[in-house]
C-alpha cells in the first residue's frame, strides 16, 4: 500500500512534518471488519530516478505502481505514505513495461526515507537513506550524496561557506548540516586532486528548509550538452 498524497499539505513546512514524526511511530487505523481495528505502521518514502537514462521508469511497491505518471531522470516522487516493513520494490521501463530490477527493501516505521534508483556498470540497484533531520535554527539544512557511479570520491563546496561536505565515494552521504541561507555557486571537486568537475550557479537555499544535493550522471559522458553527464542536482524536501 502507498498513498500518493504528501504527508502534509503542500503549504505545510517540511520542518513541521519532521517534528510530527520525532519520537513517534506514524500509523493509521485500517478497518479489518466492523468491530476489529488494527494499527498499521507507515513510512514516509520519497523515490528518485538517479539512473542516467533518456527513458522513463515506473516504480512499484509490492506490484502496485507508485505515482500517477512515469519517472524521468533525474526527477523524484515526493514523500508518500507506505506500509512499513519488508516490501518488494520493482522498476520497469515505462515504454515497454519490461521489468528492469526487483529487490526487497526495508521501510522503517515512523521514519522518513529516500530511495534512489541508481545504475552502476549497466546494472540497476537501490540506495536508501534515512532522512534524519535536526532543528534548523533559522538556517538551511543540506546533505550531500555522491550518486555518480564512475566518479571518484567527491566533495561539495558552497562558494563563500566553510561548511564541509567532503570525500564521499559512490552512494556515500553526509549528515544533514546547517548552512547560512543565501544564494550560492555549488561545485563538485575531486577530493584527491581538488579539480572542479561540475558547477551549478545561483542556487538559493532558504531558511528553515531542507535540501538533498547530489552528484548525478556519469563522468564518462563528455558531450557539452547531455543531461546524463556529471552534474549537481538540488532537491528541496
């Protein structure tokens, strides 16, 4: 089961969503019959297509398709309600309905989690992260994930800010960290050499909001214009 509505309305702060979960198990009451009710824990799950492709994907939980439309690279489905526990995640090609990847995933009750569909050596897999958010104290809170399969260990640099997001190998994530709200130029650097590999200009990070900034694409793609080349993606949670 999943529910395509956000956990709270679009007008609600994400911070309020996380405060509501702090120390609690989200659950809803499911009617078993007229006199018997059960508490079913749920997880808030976002799903991102981080597999460099020109096509689009469908994602299924226990054979039920997620989302009202297919998922292009590098887009995401916002948090959905899903039953907690061991679930089967399946990825299909939306054009042909061919199954591309199937694997069990563990959804933790009362947690916000992010699932990324990734590709390494032409093989799909999942990377799942717990979204452990802390108080913002009027700051913007961000984490960095390296999801470029053929890139070296990468560091994210925010021009004019000294907060470190260093030395992340493929699939490795930093904790969420507070940074000063501002407009930034973001850079991906080869941690070993300091070489700038990608930049993204004019990224506005606002106070009391949460962001995942991730390295996307492939270094082996060298075309000047190709959405699958190494780059930087910013997702506001």
